[in-house]
């Protein structure tokens, strides 16, 4: 298939515009991200589930970071019956990965994606506590991104890049969306596990909106291009109401 059938990803020439670091950083990172799709919609478009970014290359596969809930949703679709697939508007269960091939993103069918629901660190399971997952994608080898060991402060300039599924916008050719963000605050957020227990997970809040499909997108520093986090989810209204109630109760009469 010729590249004229795709929307080209135009890279910024860093040496021509050295002051605009955001465009340069986005160009550096875009070749390391992938879109996950499982199944095909009735209009023929892949069913985008989320985003991932490369951590390491193996001989026959790549290790990618994404959100645990992205892999869980893929597993749920895998187990659908034919009638359930029809109710979801899906016509098959093809596994696809989109990645940058030259100057455009292209879908590639892949074999089974392996992942674990356990990432042990100091006696805690980060997969459940932080909604984090490392998966093995066969046949996909990209440039690994560098994780940052540094602490980032309120006001730090960050960016995110991923594959939101906006209605009809990803129909003709899949494209990543880049957003600039500011680190708004460090927070501890209640996360509900499968056993209905709440655990506290460390989060950073950004001043930008991230739609469905951005889950698993790298959050990177504009300063040095290193990954400082991963897009997870937005607070639900129930948690926001709980927070309002607690704040109201703590306010002196």
C-alpha cells in the first residue's frame, strides 16, 4: 500500500527551530509509541483500545508499557461471543498495532500479546495499585524511551502523545495526537481494585484533557524528553463528590 493513502506525520527540523522544544521532543518520541486495536468496527476501522510506548527490545518482540485496564479490556473483547460482538458493533477479533513506518502510521496484525497482572515492587503489586502493565508485543521493535529518575515539580512543562478514538477522525488513517501540559499537582488518588478495596496510588495531575484511547500514553518532559509518567484516567464524579464532602466537613463552622 502506498504512503499516499495515509496522512503523513510531518517531523519538525530541530536545527531550524531550536527554541521550539515541544515540537522537537514530540518528533523524538513519536517513533516509540504504538496504538493497540482489537477487533474491527462495522465500517472497517480498527477498534482502538489505547496507547503504549517501548521500554525494551527483545529478539522477536518489544516490551511496551501501557495501562493494565487497556489489556483487561482487550481480554474482555477476546472472550465475547458472536452475539456479544455484534452488540458491540464488531465484525472480527483481529489484533493490530499501529506504529510509525517512514512518514505515516500503519496497522500491522500481530500474534498474541502477553502481559502480566503482577509487577512486584517492595511487596506491592503496581499493576493493580497504579494501573500499570508491561506487555510483550511480537514482531514490533521500536526505539525504547528513557524513564526519568528525577522529581518533577509543580509548573514543570510536560507533553503527552497518544491515540484518542475521536468519532470518525481515525477512519482514513490512524494519527497520534500531541498535547502540551503543565504539572498541576502531586496527589494520592483512591483506586478501586477488583476485590472492591480502595488503595492509594500516587498520581500527577495535568492541566489538559485526555480522551478515550490516550490510556497508556507517555507523559514526557519537554526539558529533556524523558518519560515521567503515563496517562491513566480522569477522576470520576463520585470521587469528586466525595472530595467535596470531605472538604466541606473539614471546614470550620
